[in-house]
């Protein structure tokens, strides 16, 4: 008789979604009742994190996802990991663009939703207005006859937080969340290189148990759990389903979003390891005819690399493609600089440092390292680097014609000639072509211009003009001069 795997009830995994300024981070801080998140550049939480609280003796795991639209890929990943989505909406401002994006992620993930109507402490709060806006997005709250619960809260004052947690546990109870207790599995939520500990990953355990000493593997890395801690960094012996844990022990930094499995041995883990042919390259319609900008990206965490890739993918690449030849976590090294030299690549550093040897090598090899703390400045610089790849096109504009009547002076590469402007105008500083018997015989530049023995900038049609011409071909009486200008037109991406 086949033995059935043991199943247990597990805590709900909740994702907090919403517009960047609608109080998502403040709500998480209020729920935890202690500060974990720190202010990042631009006030945006750059990395997906997971946190756990206990309410009425029961655990609730929260996944925090960035609220800015440039990190939609990370936000989508967070949604797919969760059982319940709490959609935070400012009761004064109502539904915004990012709110609608979050709704789309929730629908795609097909998970239960709770509406948190935030900032109810403000005089202009209008929960009914928000409910009507949600109705238009096909999110119908219970008070409007739908199935989606809503809770009025103030993350700032703490009003309604208890009711929100009660609602989360109620929805979780209705979902009857369970997990099998066989070999452990989880998902890499965040991953980075710790200068002291080595490859470090935040993992959400989805099933089974993870213990110190377990052999683990993902699609890109294997290892053994050397250190296991909870989200606060406290060492623990084991982790169960829905627990967010920090694992030290991978041989190299695994990719964010990969599934992690527990194996019987390191050999089994390596056997299951699926090598990727190219982990870092942005997919593009590569062809030899199209110009490409080669990039080396170094960042503080894999979540940042994913956010950068997502943002670069939206840059127009019809004329200049982006080819990432290396993207990894860590400081800029001498190896990166040498690779940039050999691969004709730009180095993009996001919230990382450059070691001293790399700095010296970069200066010697004339390699520029572009450092950024704000992702939009990074995107702007990459666009600028792409535009430098574009060939500037010359645009010719004909200005006028001159019939040569006399040659006044001839030197080695210069002549002073006189003529009648028959079409358009003659302008100082522009170019001319020499036409003789219907054939072009040479060209040069108009250095100076005279009319009525006075130096001028322009001579119009019907006037006689003295021209100081510079060029190798000599002008003769009876020649026709075609006056024109050339300008370089900056092509757009």
C-alpha cells in the first residue's frame, strides 16, 4: 500500500500591493510594530523582502513588493507566491495607474483579495468613491454585493490594523491552506553576495522542512545549508511551509524567482542542476546589421538586476540593441574592467563599489565606470550611450546659385571671385560646388563674402557678390557655383 505524504495546515502568505504613495510600507511597519525597512533612494523599496508576524497565536507571512511601476516584474513575482493580496488604496486619492497594474497582477495570479482603504484619518477620505472606482475595474466589494472584503484603516494611526489581520486569518481559514511535508521546496525571493558570508538568499518555504545541513539546489546553483536564520537574522534549526528564511550555503548566487529543492546528496543536486546557456542576456532580435550597446552590469542584489533588465527592455531597440554580456551581484572588479575593454562594453554599477585595482585598471585603459543609486538615472545614461551608437546623417540644403563673372585673385588654395547671384542667396561660411559645362569639377568653402565692397553675411538673388573661396580646384570665369550647407542630423532611437 502506497504511503500518503503527511499534510499540515500552513500560515497564509500575503502580498501587499498598491500605489507607491498610498501607504504600503507604512502599513507593513504598523503591522510589524517595529522598523525593518529602511528608506532607499527615491523612497522606493528596491528589493522584495518577506516578514512574519503572529496574530491571535497564528502566523502570517507578508511579502513586500516594490510599489513603483518600473519594478512590475518583481511585483508580479510577489503576487504569484502569495495566497492573499492586500490591495492598499489611499481613500483620498482613489485608484491610480499602479493600482490598476496591481489589480491585473492579482487577477493573473488568481488569488484572494482584501481591499485596505488607507488614510481614513484624513478629512478628505471617501471610501465609497474608491469602491465605485473598483467596481469599474471589476473588483466588487462585499458592501456592493460582491465577494471582496474591504477594511477601513489608517496605517499612520493604527486604526483598523487589528481588523485587517482578523480578515486575513478569516480568508486564510476559508482557503484551507495546507502543505505536504515531504522533501522541502521553496522559491528564491532575494539573492545577493555577502562580503563575509558569501552567497546569501532569502527563500520562502512552500512545502516540507528545510534544516541546517540539507543539500539544496536551484536551476543555477547548488550547495549545503551552512546557516539558517529567520527574516530578522536570528539563527533557527529548521523552517516550515510559509516561513521566510535566509540561507547561506549556495556555491554561487542563485537567480531570483528560481525554485529551490532539498536533495539527498550534493551529487543528486548537481545531477538535477540545469545549466542555462545564457543567464544574463536580454532577449533581442540579434543580427549583425543592427548596432548593439554591450553592457556589464554590477548591482547590490539580483532583485536590482531584474529591475534593471525590466527597465532596459522597454527602451527602444529597433536601431540599437542592448546586449548584456555580464550581469552579477558584487563590486566592480579588475576582471570586469578587462572584459569591458575586450568586449567594447560599458560598465554600469548600481549601488556597488569599485575595488582599488579595478579603479587603477579602468583609468589606465580609459574605461568609464558609470555609478548609480537611482534606477531612472541609470536608464537615462544607457539611452544616452545607445544614441552615441547611432550614425549621424548629413542633410544637404541648397541655398542658391552664382554665375562667375570675374577672377580677382588666385593663391595656392584660395581665390577671390566675383559673380551674380542667380538663385536663392549666398551665405558666409557655407559650402559651394563648382560646375563647368554641366559637370561638377570641385567643391570648397566660402570663407568671406562681400557686397558693394563691404563684408556681409548674406547676398540675395539679383545682387553681385565677391566671394573668398577656399578649395583645391580653381574656379574659372563662366563657371556656375552651387551654394549649399550640410548639417548633421541627430537620429533618434
